[in-house]
């Protein structure tokens, strides 16, 4: 196995034993990037010179046993909607071409403070709107398990980088599923934290009441390590929650006996692919064998989640994206006849079709006469959905569902059908509506494609869902399968 195919915790152990140095890991990752990046397109920009310089400094610290933290010397990729001072940040949009932020996102700064090596910036759907990474204005990203399939989205570049060994771990953002769904499609582990746990300072806003930054890694243990590094109160984000720093690895080894897991009927009904259902049910049986008690439950409002999400998130997007007028950020168009024409031309040329669709939908939902019928109604249903989850969590410790109702779909297949694309998110958006934590873990393969299981927790119960995922991964091998290097071993579990 190549170093680039190892997990963060495996590499950290090799560092501690002084068997491997950061520059060796980086060299392995860069070799893999050279081999596969052209066909996968995970990155928008690589920053290897800076990474090599940082690796040398980390080598010195590791040799002396003076690591800055668990991330010291670990090559990490970040999604292109996370600002890093001095590095062009485009959100894969033409309108932000040339935008170089003067400051660094808190989550990214925390990685840097712990000595992580930032490899570069990963591809995404434009402004994180999409489920396939095909809405990038630059290029589509391909699934490493089969380049004919999409990798999921919008954090497709980050998920592919981790799955393919082009990074050891990555950060993504999740507004309606953008960490979990690509994690599922690429066979990696991805976690969306509780709203407010990770600072959004320096994350380019899409829908501010849903957006969260989170880790994409090769297993739950790595997820816990990365989450511990980025979580915590930040005075620069007014929605960030006060609280003590938590070590999310501390409960990983606890057994599942006594945990009650709920299966919501509505997530297993019509529209769920038969193979996905079979694989999720096998994973649930495995959890039961590990001592968890499985109960059925009903979340009756599930059918309203998708419309509620698309109404509110588009409304927030239309307002957040109003700032891109060509004057303060990014690209300017030629000719400045008058201000209105200038704005119109900048925005018409700068935004892609999906972003325009969301701005129009959102502006409509917020406009006088429609506000009460659409936006306000959606907010009321949002409250009901939150309450329904609260009620469910009185009886169960966590909720288990598929992450995506289907296997990875073919590139191009849903591009001309926005509704079909939006349906990819049916299982993930309810979690963002209620602000809950949830993760996706690899739990099987069908037709050579990875399948992900979603585990949803109570607010701030990240430690509990990571524990469930880790206990599951201790008795299965799906998370150890790699599309390159190690061959495709592990596809059948243990
Ligand atoms: N696919 C969903 C959307 O297009 C979610 C995106 C996300 O989580 N950023 O809005």
C-alpha cells in the first residue's frame, strides 16, 4: 500500500514511531496526483511549493518529537469556497475569478496552526449549488471508481481527492448534503457538524442558516481527529456556539450495547434503489449484531423537506449572492455604460445556469405578495420538521438512513433535469433543515459503486455518531477499499 492510501491516524502513528516523515507522505500524494488528476479533475488549484516548504519544516519538528498537533505534516485539501489569505478563491464560478481574499477562514487557520500541509483547492459545484460537481464553471470532476459516474457534489473535488489518495483528508461544506452525498458516492467518510459547531467565518456563504464546514476522510477515526481540530467557538461567527473544546475520539471505543437506533419508514419507501436498500439493511443488521437496538419510527414530514430546503436555501442564496456586482469582488466586464447595464452584464456573464436559477427562485419566493405563501410557509414547516426530529430523539439515540437514494449516476444524466438532480438530496436535506449532525460511512458496493449509510445524531452528539460509525468500521472493510494502489480489495466487507 502506498503512503497516500493510508489514513491520517495510521500516518500519525508512523510519524510518532519516526518511521516516516511528512515530506515522504507528501511525495507519495503528489505522485498519485500526477498519475490520476488529469482524468479525475479533483483540484482547481494546487499549491505544492508551499506544501513542500511546510513539509520540510514539519519533518524537522517530527524528527525532534515536537509535532504541533495531530495534523502536523498531514497533506490536506480544501474546498474552493474556503478563504485562504493570498490564494485565489473562486467557488468554481467565473464571477469570482481573480478574487484573492485578504483573510483566512477560521477552519483553515486551525488546520494551518496544527501544521497541516494545504495541498490546494478542490473543485465544486458553482457556489456549492449542485449534487454532481458538474455545475463547476471550470470542469467536471469524475468518480475514481468509474470515471463515467459523477462523484456527487457539491464537495465532489474534496471527496475524490481523499478517495483517490490525492489528499489524506479534506474539508468540504454541507448546506443540503454536499459533504455526505459525495462521501457516499466516492466510498469515504464525511461528517456535517451541528449548525454552529464549526465557525463559518471565511466560508463563502450559500445559504447561511444551513451551511456548515466539515471533514471528509477515509474513516470515522480520521473524521473525529479532523473535527476536533476545526470545531469550537469563534467570535468572528455570530452563529458559532460557545462551549468547551471536545475530543471527538474519546468515545470511539465504547461499545454499541444499549444504543437505540431508529429507522424512519419514510426514507425506505418509494424512490429508494433496491440495491441501496438491501445494502443499508445488511449494515443495519450488522449494527444490531454489535449490540444496538433497532426500532422503526416515522418522520411524516419528510416529504416536505425538499421543497422547504429549496425554497429557503434559494431565498438565502439570492440575498447572499447580491454582493457579486463586479465592483468589489472578482471579475469585471468590459464597458461601463451605466451602472444597471454593468451589473446586468457582470451577473449574466459571471453566473452559470444553476446559480441563476436559484437566484430567480429565491428572489421570487421573497418578493412582495409571494413571501407569505412561500418563504414564510417554508419557515413554518421548517419549525415543524425540527420538532419532529426532537420528538424522534426522545425514543432513539441516532437515526440511520441511506445517504443517497441511488447509486452514483452517470455524468450528464441529470444535468438537464434540475428536479432529478434535487432528488439526490432527499435523505440529506432534512438534517440541514434541523441543524443536526450527520455522517456518511461506506457500507457496501453495488455494480462496483460505493454505497453510503447516513447516521444522524442529536444536536452536538457528534461523538455518538462517530462512535457508531467507528464500531461499524471495526467489523467491516468497505472503508478500506481504495480505487487505486491497493486494488479494489475490501469491496465485500470482511
Ligand atoms: N445539492 C444541494 C443543493 O444543490 C446541496 C448543496 C450543498 O450542500 N452545498 O443545494
